[in-house]
C-alpha cells in the first residue's frame, strides 16, 4: 500500500528478535515507503540523521506529550509541509525501552512531535496492553494513517488492510497455541481486551497519569507547556534541521 508519508520504525533490538508477534515488521511489509532501523541510540545512525537533516523532508517523532501536535484535531496542515515529504519516526519498543531510546538520542528529543487520539481500544488479543490508551505498533500506524488522511496530509487507500492482517496473524497464533504438538505457546484462553485490568503499581499509575495529561485516554484536554513556536514545523524556506522541543517521557 503506497503512502506519501515515509514511516521509519526505530526498532529496539529486543523487538527486532521477536518472531511470533512482531507487528512492526508486519506493518513494514505492508508499506513500501517504510523502513526499519534497529538500535537503541540513533545520534550516530547515518540513515536516520540523513533523513532528519535533509531539507526536502519534514521529519517528526510520533510520541505523545503535552507539546505534541495532535493530528486528530488538525494541528498539522498540508500548507506547513509545502512540497516537502513528511517523515514520521516511530519508536518500536516497550514503554521503558522507548524512554531509553529517546534519552540516548538527543537528536530525536529535538524533533517536533506529533500524536493522535485513538479511535478505539487496542484489538490485541494475544497480548495485554499496559493501559487502555496503548496500542501495538501496527495499530498505532493504522491510527496514524487515519489521522494523516483526515488532515489532508496523506491518502490511506486501504484502511482495512492492516487490521485484517493483524486479525489473521492473531488467529494463526491462537491456532498454534491450541496445537499441543507445538512448543512455546500459551495454553490458557485469552480474555477480551476490554475486560482486562490495567497495570497496577507505581509504574501503572505514572503511565495512567501521563496519558491523562496528554488527553490520549479522552479524560482531559492536553495542557500546553511550551511557547507557541517551540514545537513549530520549519517553514519551506529554511533547512529541515531539528527544532528545539522540550520533551516529556512516558510514565
């Protein structure tokens, strides 16, 4: 499925090694304009830095926070891109892994950030998400493309493709788990994602508070904490260098 936007999956090595349910790799195979780069720190990664500094690109980081531009509410417009290509960097890791990747990559910290408001809960049956606002990499990409189309920034030609593949992948894993001749699969039945209890403890509380502050869970309006021009997209007459942007990490 062709897209105008280039989506770059920055994949943590632990995610890269997963074979049974790596939704980032599955998503990449569906999107010819996407690419996967494995690593933890990306300041010395030649390909990533080339994308960031290329004046023909507008490179942004998909990462929620009170300073992020919400695509779901039209906070980024085609006029801001001009003739340049939108490049979206997506951290493919656990919450803890993504925090570390961002902490070790100051060039990513300085990028403008975008986010979206999910249209629904995660459909991940074979894996429990730590919070109702959390999505798999495939689902996040689906929501990203929906928001990009609504904003007039891209054309999402096949909105059912990614979710259909996601469903088939999970059904295959469930069938494998039912085959006792196969090792390494969970044998207990899966509950409906909507019936599961969110993660508890300090980590879960911090994550819930973060998602409430950003408005991802729908319980609040994000509170701006930066000057208006700090998270702006460089205009087309300037080079696309990193924009200073204060960051906020997931709980």
